[in-house]
C-alpha cells in the first residue's frame, strides 16, 4: 500500500496517497502522495527513490509544472481527499451554499441548497 509505505517518512499515520487507475481498475503504474511539509517530502524522495515495491523499482520525484508542457493532471478524488472538495461553477467562481427563498412564504422556503446538485 502506497500510503503505508510513505507514512514511514511522515509525521502522519497515513499520508494521502492514490494509485492512478484505468476505467477497468488496472493500475497505470504511477501514483501521487501528499506530505504535510516540504521537509517530509524531500525525506521521502531520498528514502524511497529506487526501492522495490511489489517487485518493481519505483521512482520518486516531485511534481513540477513546466511552462512549455501541459499541466500535470491529478485525479479529482485525490485532490478532494488531500485539500478538500471545491466545486466550481461554469464561470470559474467557487460554488457556495446560499439561501433560497420564496417571496410568497418565507417560513417554509428558507432552505439551504447547493445549486450544483440540481444541475445533475
């Protein structure tokens, strides 16, 4: 398990980690791990680069965006787990909860709803 392995280099019991998979659930043979500090990240890179995991040598490196290449795609579920889920609207603003009310009967219709749920 990726999380168990990389937790050895962290102050956390379980570090957020995921293996990227195909739609049929086969592994794409790479994954992502998030550390709470730069020191722990650097320690893990040094400690685990080149070790064998499940019989295969692994390469551990920091994700670096390069201006001339497309951005690195990180699975949405992993991002939500690591930093919390954020819903964006089509115009690029954060989709927040807001009060929905009716002019006719304000007592019954003061319910909080997420408009994104109504668009699915």
